[in-house]
C-alpha cells in the first residue's frame, strides 16, 4: 500500500509524535483513544516496524519512527500547499506560509516582503522564524519551514530536491556605534579592535570562525565576546550605548542607514557569501513562494537604486519599498 494512500494514518502518526501521548493526540484530533491506537498499529503493521516505544509517560519515537517523521512532515506540507492553492481558486488566496530568515533578512527586507505578499494574497497567514543557518536549515530540510532566505551554503551541502534562488552577495563588516572612538579612523587594524569588547548575534559560530581568521591574519588577538544575544536589535542598542564591536552584513547598513551604527575601516574582509532563498523544488510553482521571491527581488532592487542622499532624507532606505507600485 503506497504511503500517499495512508494520508489519514500519517496525520494520526504526526499528532501522536508531536504530543507524545495517545490520549492527548486523541483530544487534538477529536477521536477516541482506541481508534487512534488502531490507526498507529495499522501504520506499524504496514511497515512491519515499531514506530513508537510505549512507556509509562507516553509514546517515544523509535529510530524507525524518527525516519518516517521527516518524510511525513514533508508529505503533510505538500498536502497543505495543495489545499492552499485549491483555496486560492475557490476562496481567494488562503493557506499558511512558514518563512525562515537570516538576521539581515529578518530585520529588513522580509517584513516588507510579507506586507507585499499579503497585499496580493490577503487571506494568506504567515509565520516568520528568524535565526542563523544552523537553526533554520534543519527546519527547512525537515519540513518545518517552507522557505528560508539566508546566506547560501555550498551547493554540495544541500540535500537533493532543494531549489535555490540567488539574490546578491552579502559582505560581513565590523561595526560600532556612531560615537565609537574607532569610527572616524581612516584605517583600523586588528590591534585597534583588541581593546574593545564584542557583542555578537545568537551564537553565530560561522561568523565567529570567519572573524577569528580575519583578526588572526592581521596579527590580532581573538575577539573578547562579552555578549551573545538572540536579538539583532539588542546588539545594535548596545553598540549605540557603549564601545562594543560587532559584525553584520553591509547590506543591513545600506538598508537601514538610520540605525545609528557604522562600519569601521578594517581593511580585511570578514566574509563575503551569496544570499538567496532555499525551498523544496516541488514548491517552485506554489503561488505564495513565487510571490514572496518576486517581492524580495523588487525590494532589493529598490534599495540598490536608492541614492545615498535620498536615504539620508527619508531616514530609511526601505521605508517606501513596501508600496505595491514600487
């Protein structure tokens, strides 16, 4: 019996795995516990494998269950996408889109792209999860996110079936508050940076490794990371209030020149990498994904065309990018 014929069994399996309890899952699904137990046993009988360990405190996935879980999440997502597209035909743009975004994207372009997206698809619900690649990529590959906009990994590190849409290159820069003693320096060395503490975003180990190499290549000491925060805004506020240093994409500074921080004239590149969107290839014609990517493309193009003088007058280079006519 093919897996797709077991859609109802997979639904039951997913809810039991999520709740860890047959009784709790039965309440969520609105069915009796015996009926749900029978459903799980039918799925186990189909494969001839135990998917759960029955323990006193609930149901725990076996290794076989863990393997099925990743596939079941993707199948559930595909069913949800199909339902959303059919609703778009009959009711006008419903459904849900789950977006992952890197720190730069989540703090600048993606919120504006979501506004544009919902102007086109007014009944579409959106979830936004902002985090570094080590957090968002596993969620995408497991089917817990539909699309991730981020710094792109090497193509060889992507699992089969993942499509890529490239936007532009991101360059990481050393930054500080506008009042920092190093801001007006025409040349900043690793030795200059060694005198100040650092505040970094969300334990971003990839950035930290690149930073260690750049400072080491310049003969400097490792950064004294005194603060690690899950909030980009918190890091920026600390930079404005005290002489901390941090590292952020130069595109963030272009998009938000009003934010009160500046790039230092540190002559070594920290890291330059391509950015883009990752999503399952089966979604390439899914209307919300297509519309989101188009909105991001248009907003990025508008930012790149905005003269510096105009950015200064508006106080925000992306303040007008949300306009449907932009």
